[in-house]
C-alpha cells in the first residue's frame, strides 16, 4: 500500500472519518494536510500522532492537496471553500442526517442525492462520493494490501471519469478495491437506509431477532468483515431506493 511518488491529501474536517482517512493515508506514504472549523491550533495532538507527513492548516490551505477529502457534516457543506476547491477532485464523505442537518426538501423528495447538492455548491470542482458507507472503525480495521484474499471494496460514484480513477487509485493505496456505481445521481445506492450502508462491513454473527438496542450494541463491538467487490456490485444492483437520511434516534 506504499506510493512510489509522494502525493498530498487535503482533508477538510478532522473528526472520526477525516482522522481515519488521514491515518491510512500516512501509512500508505501520502502526506496529509489536516483542517477543521476550529483552527490549526486544535489539531496538534493528531498531527503529532501522525508524524512528519502531517501538517495542520486552514480549509483553504488543505484545498491545495492533490486530492481533497470533505469530511464535514452535510449541514456545513456550504462552508466548503468554493474558490480554493475549483478544479480539484473533492471526495465527499457526507451523509444526510435530518436530525442534525435540518430537512432538505430536494433530498427528502429524492430529487437529488446529497452529493449532487454538494456538486452544485462546488461547481468548479469534480465531486466523487466515497468513504460515506463505512464506519471509521471498520475503515481502519479492514484495510488490506493489494491482492490480499480478504481485501474489501468501497463503492464510488461521480460524474467525472478521471476523478473517479484518481479516487480509485487513492483507495487502492489506502487498502481497498473500488467499485464504480456510476454518476452522482446513483450515489443513493450506498447512502443511509440501503444494504451497503455500514452493516455490510459488520461481518458475521449479527444476532437474529435482536432489538435495535441489542443490534447497535453488537455493531459497536464487531471487528467487521471483508466485503469483496463482487458483493458490493450485487448489493448495489439489488437495492431499492428508500427514504433519504439517517436518524440519530435509529
């Protein structure tokens, strides 16, 4: 999982998802530029943990990366720096959560996907959906070298073929195969309330007949299990579009 040519990954949002991606990227030989909404001075511990390949910056400065990961809550998507991200490949990890983000009529009516909404805001960028359907814990635990028998895949969607190729190359470095599921309009296939969202990576042993509380307790403890590319494709093909958004009360 090591790059021959050092590249830089900009990360806007350094919560659990952004931090997990950063750790994998550094392990794979990438440099990372980390940012959040509170300022570079709040990222000292994470940068120290990651070592010399990491630096803290502002979101505008993180946009200088060869690729940029947007790992902020969807409610904050309009604060992503449009001008700085123009021309960039932006990997959108966001999910719609109405309890947190407020109701967005076009998403509730399935007129748009959340990534299409992000692409409208970042009209000069090339948005690719990825990393949104796996927990940070499982993202870290299931990474494997290329060719490993138990390597997992992650779905991607985007309207620009070259941007998806660059994203797939990043995923390969980070320890994952990728499955191209089409344009941003198809990204609902691995959004909340679909079989590809989170539970797909939970592994075996899910208790049958369990209450939601028991299921969540099991899910929090499971180390996860591999999901190969062919399984991603099958689940995506078989899924039916459901209500948009995940509830924190679920």
